[in-house]
């Protein structure tokens, strides 16, 4: 079985302007689809990130790595992977990112708080490598 | 169809600040920019449902709006000199890209300038707010009138006056230097905070209507923070607004009466807003550049973190108020600090702090309310009653007055009870 990630893109100025009712309506429609996927044994973790205004970026293309407020904004680099971490604080997340960055310098990490996460993973997904 | 209209509506609203801001730079006139944007929106409503939305709605609207306005200017002055740029009536992707390249480098300062124009100090505060809501947020005069609990003609007049005064002042259109940019940013932040407060101070049956102002302020703060992602004070402002607005569902009871922070049902607080607010406070503080918005946000964060009122870390809040007072030495901050001190060291010490504030705050409702409450805690019922009466006389809304009357009722009941037991 091949695993796929679906990465969600949308205009933040539009999505952040949704009223609570509109937002709830979208989430309700999505959860119908997600429930079906859970029953089919296909759904892994689902996360919604906080807005990019909460983002911090670690530029690890230099030594020492540089922390910059704001989201990752370069268009010459591509999204290649991601981590989900349990952290005590933003500082904790940044020090983990620094350690990872030393192991794999170059490029950047964008550190963003998770607003919502559904960690109900499918047994098959957890075991697969 | 409704889904399409809804999507287009959202896209037009979201693209509005950037589009209007760029059009103001081209035409250097608010009315022309607004008309150009309106025209572009009309064309969008005609073409987007069939052709699909453009890749960059703001660039499309700026381009189409500018050409439409140039056409209009040409028609009006056929004999006059032609504006320098050639009109382009048809848009393909190449032109959209060109329009975008043209604007990306400018739009941050464009939007800041537009917001800054709206809060020109020559304008009274209520005109600043009305103008920003009309021009930047795109609220209709009817919507603004509703939010201000005012008549449409009064608001219309307020906006017209504001525009006339702005037309007379010279707005600098060259890109601002770093110092000028920082000054503009701070002026604009104040204006956004005032929009929020206008909505937040609402009480009674109209509170849900005026909450729209809070949401609009949050939207403006978000826009500002997107443009200036590394400004700790803008992070602080955004966090402060989110953390305060999160409490809105718990601030009034079913009858519209004020529920004090200590008595609020904290399960009604908006957890999503609180989470975002706390994340922003943490991010802002990392920069170690303290400022008044960050300090206020940090105080709001202390309240947000307390699951129950009795879990509140008052010593920390009192310390934050002390820091805030150094950054912003105003009597109102000193009064709030006194409240925090009363929670840590008792009412007597807080009451002493109130003495030197009396002259400055003699007409302030909240001052007399706080004084009454402290006197009540000290068992000085007669003096408390006098302070509460003063508060009622200075109440801004019926709900404020009702809240103080409740305190007086409690006083009377307590003293009755005391008399009964002493007999």
C-alpha cells in the first residue's frame, strides 16, 4: 500500500475571514468524508495549522541557524517533509528544530503551532514503513 | 450558484485592502480609488462565474479597476492631456503577472499608507474609525451605522467630512523611511485597537451587533501582522484582541447584564482564539522588545491560562501591570494595577494607590466602581455607597449602571443582615 500526504493550500485572507458558522460548516462537511475514510481504514493523522502569523522560520542554510519571525516565504525551495512534535514551548520546538538542522543543514524549517489534530491513526499506517 | 457568489464575495472582500491601497497610489484620491474598485468588482461578478477566478484576485482587480478609471478620466477630458499609461481592456495571464510584479514590491507600504491616511490626526477618533471601516474593510454605511448604533445619514456625513479633510491634507506618496514606517505602524495599531474597543465596550442587547467591530479589528490586525510579520508589538496587538474577544460569549448573561471576569463561565471562552493568542504572545516575547500591547496581551494570557478564577496568578499579573505602567504611565493603567494589587496584598494597600489617581479619574465610571468595591471589602459600607452612587452617575450604558446597582443592593442586604444578627 502506498501512503500519500495531502497538503492543504488556500488563501489565508479568505479562510481567516470565515465566520465561525462558515468555518464550522466546512469542518462538518469535511468530517463526513473523514469518517468514511476512517471506516475504510485509510485515514492517518489530520492536522489544521494555526495561521501563518503564528509561524517562526529557522533558516538552517547558515551557521548558526537563524530564527526569523514569519512563515517560510521562498519560492525556490520545495516542501519535502514534516514533523509533528509534542513540545513544552515554542523555545522547545525551536531547539529541536536546531538539532535536526545540524543533522541536515541547508534549507529552512517553518515552525507552526497545530490548531487541531486528529491523531486516530490507522493500524496499517502505523506499522507501514 | 449561491456557493459561487459566496466564494466571489469572500475573494472580493479579502482582496479589497490591497486593491484599494494600490488604486489610491495610482490616483492619489480615495473617491476615485473606491469607484475604480467598485467597477472592477462589477466586472468580476460578470466574468468570474464563467471564466473561473483569476489566480491573483487582487492583481486582477487592481488592473481592471485602474483601466476602468483611466477610461473614465479620458472620457471626461477628451480635449485634455491623456494619462501616460495605455488602457488595456482584455486581460490574459501575462498581463496579470505584470500587474502583480508591479504591485508586490509596493503593496505592503500601500496598505500601510491607506490605513495611515484613515487615521490622520486631523480627524476626530470616531471619524477615523468610520473611515477605516468604510474604505479599508469595505463595510457599507448601513453596517457601520448599525455597529455605531447611529443613523445612516450621521455616518454618511461623518465619512464625507473625513474624506473632505483628508483631501485637504498632503499625504506623502513616496515609500516611507524606516523611522516613518515605524511611526505609521504605531498610529495604525492604535486605530485598530480603537475599532476593537468601540465594539468591546458594547453591553446589553446590542452587544452581538457591535461584536462585528471586534471581528473587523481582528481582521485588520491580522492583515497588518501579515505585512509586518516580525514586529513584536503587532504580534502583541493581535494576541491582545484575540484573547479579549475570546471571552465575549461569557461577558454578558442572558439578560444582558455584565458578568465580571471572576464570575464568567470559562468553558464559554473561545478555545481556538485563546490558543492562537497564546502562541502569538509566546512568539512576541521571544524578541525581548517589550511594549504596551505585549504587556497587555501577557496579562490577558495569564487570565486565559487560568482554568478557574481562583487559579489566576495575581502576583504575576500585578508584576505585569507594573511593567505596563512603566511603558505606559497613565492613570487608567495605574487603576488596573491597583485592582491586581488588591488581589495580592488586600484592599487597603490598593485603596491607598487610588488616592493619587482621584484627580485624574474623577469622571471615570470604573474608578468609582473599583473604589466602592475596595471600600466594601474593607467593611466601610457608607463610603462604598457614596462611591457607587458616583459610579452610577458616570455610567456610559444602562448595563454599567445596572451592574453597580447590583453591588449597592448587595451592600444593603449585607448591612441588613448585619443589623439583624446584632439584634
